[in-house]
C-alpha cells in the first residue's frame, strides 16, 4: 500500500453575482469524482497512487473570476451541472499542491438552495440531517459517497450508470432515524475522518440505490 498521502482537489466556481445552488454544487462534485474514477485518462497514474493509499481524502476550494480562470488552465476537467461548475484536478501529494490551487480559500464555502430540488434519481446520496456541514465539506462528503457507491457496483451496474451520464442525486434524509436505518441496511456509508468541522467517525452520507442494498457488511 502506498504510504504517501494524496488528496483529490476539487474547485467550485462561486461568482458573487451568481453563486450555484447548494444541491447542484454537491451533485456536481459527486459527478466530478465519478468522471475521474470511470475514466482517469491521462491522470491514471495519479488516481492509482491516490486510491492505493486506502484513503479517499478530498479538499474543496472555491474560486471566482481570475482565480477560476487560473484553475481551469491547470490539468483537470470541469463538470457543468445545472447552476454549478466544479473542476476536478488529478490527485496531488498532501503537501505539494499546485500554487494556483493552494492559494484558493477552503473555509467559508456557504451555499443555499433557492428552490426545492427536483425529483431524485438513483443513486441518491443521503446527507445526515443531524450534522451541520458547510457546502465545501458537504461537497467532499458527497464525493466520498459517490466513490463508495462506485466501488460497490459491478461492471454491469457501472455500465448502466455510465449510460445515465454518471449522475447522482444529493438529498438530506428526512429524519435522523431514517438516516440511521439506511446506515444499518448494508449500504455504502461515509464515516468522516474528523479532519474538519465534525467529530471523527461521524456518518455523514449514505449512498442508496436498488443495486447497492446489502452490498456493504453491516457494522
């Protein structure tokens, strides 16, 4: 197992005049991660090094204007999803970020939904309603949930998912009890490492789809 720590950089575009909807940003982050896992392309070596650590650490930074243009000029790919634009970059060593990414802000990424999201299609990445997370933190956690769902899917399920554009819906569970029932159902569950915002071991997201039920050993 690779022991060097790697992190997956995600950059969300937040222009002052037109910030994205929160749900759109979370879904775009999940889709960006899935895009890289499904087809790493020229970033295959970096993705392999990152996955071989056994960790799936991600950091979300925000950019606007010239900052965004500099981010887009770096290697990576941009996912456009309704009101959101998210740039995913190849994994980098934890202490060796490209300068134009390292200078971007992490904290304070706050977004809201101005209207209720539309109907959700599978897989649905359910957020824990008992936890408060900034938009940036929630984007990283949604990316984790999408990754765990991808790992838990077989080749045929991945192919069908690919045909649907690697889409993923993000919603918040109605109640803590409903969320805990999904945690107990053998679905992919994100347990946070506790680096920022919330307590270590907290269950932040559950990935739910008909083909995922019972795939993960109950803990």
